[in-house]
C-alpha cells in the first residue's frame, strides 16, 4: 500500500469528523438513562461532576477523535474552567509541558524532553487545542522509572528516593487497592499464578495513585474546573484504579467515567454486558483503521 493511502486510512476518522458525520461510527450509551445519548448530553451532565474519566483503547482512532470533540465541547460549555489531564505525560515533565503550552519552547524540544508516547500524533490535536485556548494540561502519570523500580523491588523501595524524586509521587506510603480491583487485575493477568509476588500489582497501584493524586491536587486548587482525564480503559473501569484513588485523595470530588471499546458488537451491542464499567459506554466501529 502506498504511503499516501496509509495516511488517508489513518486520518479517515478525523476527516469524517470534519464532515460532521463521525457520529455514524460510534454509539454512546448512558447507564443511568438506559438509552443511547449524544456527546452533548455528557457535556451537560458534567454540570454535576468535577472529573470525567475517559477510558480509551490507545490505538482507537475514533476514540481519539471523540476525546478531541469532548474537550472542545467542554471548553465551549465551561469557558476558562476546563483542564485536560493525561496518562500520556509523567509528573516530572509538567514543567516542560507548561513551557510548551506557554509558547516558550519549540515543539521539537517539547517532544524530546516530555518523553512523548510513540503515538503522540493521536494526542497532538488535544495539546495544540489546549495551547491555543490556554487550557491547563496535567501531566498525571508516575515517572516510568519509578513504576519499573516498584515492579522490581516493591513499593517500599520508594522510601529510598530523594525528596526531589518523592515530589513527583503521592505521599508515601502508597496504599494498594485490595478487593475488586486486585481480582480484576489478576484476571487480566491470567490468574494469580501469573502474578509472582505483589510487585507487579504494586506498580499498577503506583500508576493509578499518581494519576488520582495529580487530579486531586489540581482539583483542590481549582475547585470550579471541569477536568477531562484520559487514560487506558482499565485504569478507570467501574470507577476503580485511578478513579478510586482520586476519590481517596479528594473525597468530595465528583466523578463520571466513560469506558470505550472498539468492538465487533458495534451494530448490535449488548449494553447490559458492559454497563457496569462506566456511567457512559462508547462503542466505536471496529472496521475503521487503528492508529498503530
């Protein structure tokens, strides 16, 4: 396939979005209203919430287009009171991110120093929109070197970090989410037998706790803001993971969550099967190309 054709396939959902017909490639279900709804209804629903967790599939091109649309509609509905929070940036890159958003550094330097994800092209429209509209962006994730350290040495190893290292993380010690989340994690790992020790699960909890803490910290200083948090779906399904951690760090915070799937049941979905995963379930057309 020629390069031009590949680019066209990758950009198709965004071209469709530009023609205002992207809606034919996704369906949104409200578990509270028990019916299919629109993006505008989610935006209106945010009047009674502080954070909207968007659980994505990282390679879902339609999902990324919906994220952009949500951010734009939230900014229109709640002017000067919207923030974007992202798993895709780590807390120690917050200053670099701020410098780029404020027009102080070149994109080339930003991409290098912020350690962007390989599929940054999927998130660049959101960052550029935030930059153009002076929307704060929260680098929410734990530095990967620390999640790797916990995966090898356990949570207690974080106590050995310097005060600078600890400043990028929630207050220590990090609490692990036992019960339903632990069982859910074990299930996706193929059972407890595939989880030697607890380090892998503890690393997952550090990941979630840092995102929850980053969101809660911004919320405490910007209580009137609406925060759109982007993360992989597992981190916020059933309002567990990062969503539960945000609630722990800021008990008064009000949350809504979206669980998004590119699924073969798109034409005839079983909403009841998925309803427990989110306040809103979004199914996208699996026939559209993935971004990677």
